[in-house]
C-alpha cells in the first residue's frame, strides 16, 4: 500500500498546491516549446500559419490541462490506471477498424477538430498501469515468474497493435518504456539479460528473413535499415532524408547560419522540416551551440523529474514519475539519434518542438500526472 494512503494529513490543499508545483519543470517545458514556436515560424518562411499558431494554441491548452491534472490527488490517477489503459487498447483497435491512413500507415482517428493518435496516449497509460501494478504487488514477488509475466503481457499487447499499424518507432518506445518501469521496480537483471539475448537473435532473424515469405518487417522498414547503414547508396531515394539532414547539420557549424537563414529548410531540400526533422533546421540556423542548448534543456527536465522521483516515498508516484521521465528521454534521444544518422529513421517527433497535436497534448498530460505526484508527495 502506498505511503499516502495512510498519511493524507501531509497532502496540500487549495491554492497551496500551486506553490508545490515543480516550477523548474514548468519553466523548462515552456522554454523548449518556445524554441519550437520559433522554429515553426522559421520553416513557414516567417509566418505564424500554418504551423506556429496552432502549436501555440495546443501548448496553451496542454499547460492548462497539466495544471488541472496536477491539482488532482495522485491516488486518483493510480485508481484510473486500469481504465486509462483499457481505453487506450480500445482506441488502438478502433484505429485498425476506422483509422485514417496516411503514407501507408493507419495510425490516427479523425475527431473532427483534430486527429488523435492513440499510440501516443498508450505511452502514458502504459506507464501508469505498470506503476500501479508494482505499487500493488508485494516487493518480494517482483522477480517471481508470475509477477513478471503479467507486466510483460501488458507491454506486448499494445506493442503488437502499434506495430501492425505499422509504427515501428512507437512500438519500440513502448517496449523500452515498459522495460524501464520493470527495471526501476526491481525486476532481477537476469530477465533483462535474457531479453537482450533474444533481441540479438531477433535482429539476426530480421536480416535472415529478408525476401523470404516469413520476413518480419515491411519492405520500407528494411529500406530504412539500409539507409541507416549506408545512406550514400541511394542519396536521391531512400537515403535522401538523412543525406539532406547531414548537409544541414554541417552547414550550421558552431554558431549557425542565423535565424531564418537556413538554406536547407527555406529552399525545401530538407524533408519533414516541421515535424521529424525540425532539429536539423535548428542546428543549421543556430549551429552546434543552439543544438546543445536545446539538448541541455531536455536533460534538465529529465534530471528534475528524477530528483522528484527519488525524494518521493510513495511507490506509485515515484515509479510513474520515472516512467514519464524515461518516455520523455526516449522521445528526444531517438529523434536526435535518427536525424543525426545514429539510428534508423523511425518517425519519432521531437517533443514540444515538432509540429503535432496529439503528441504534445498527451505528453503534457503525462507531465500533469508527474506534477500530481510531486504536489501530493509526503512533506
């Protein structure tokens, strides 16, 4: 049983909760989002349309939602974890039935006023459910086979549904995020060693199965791997994205070409310049210093979340905070590795900077749960 269940007298009330918000995280999130606004204004050629204005509106809505969620006691979100996960699973099934298809992928639900990507919501509800599970499970059973089997199933179910959309990038984030929660909860290292060994075998099977009737990946996913290994093989085809991204990085140098002076983005050489590859635009215009400054903001957000988690005596609150911090870290780490050629291109947006509605709103909802854990921790 969680610490707060027996210590409600420590929970702040009223406007005092606003004082207990993790304000450094709030300010850092705002700073990152403002950097995103500037870049969306730049890639639109000095216009707030079509990307910057909607992004500002969504961020404002998301911050309001974050504060409202933070005001709700953390035990409420623990009790809502199962329902949230089940809703996310149902939405993933709905995507398969009535989802919107774009560029060969069926990942979105058309809500009229916006497109919802249920896999984004799953990233948060999965963390919440696993944290609630380990809060309920006695610690001595954490590494027992039966104690490990259920969270594995909880992770694999949405991973399979997302992979079938197909969305390799998000499915990998679900796997890694879920595994991180299990690690933080104290699952024995031998399980992870076994999974790593199986992963190596899976990689071998992926390469061996190419062209066979049982190949494990789609053809376009194999092309992404080829591009990752050697983009110069097809610089005008599959390797075009990463080739142009590297040109943008190189032209930025140490201090960049100047705001709104990036040739790769302004002349439309850079693909997906407002979404997945927006980091390359920033690096071209502000150089190594600007890119490093954004990375420093991201790292500070993660560090403040970790600090909040390790000082929280409530098990669910600590685990959910670490899970959200890990999810956030995976977002920007995978995106930056992808656009710099350190990882295959898997279509993961840069959090709070890339243009997108559901990704930003869901991420801020996750930070709302993290803030609730911070506000209501024993003091």
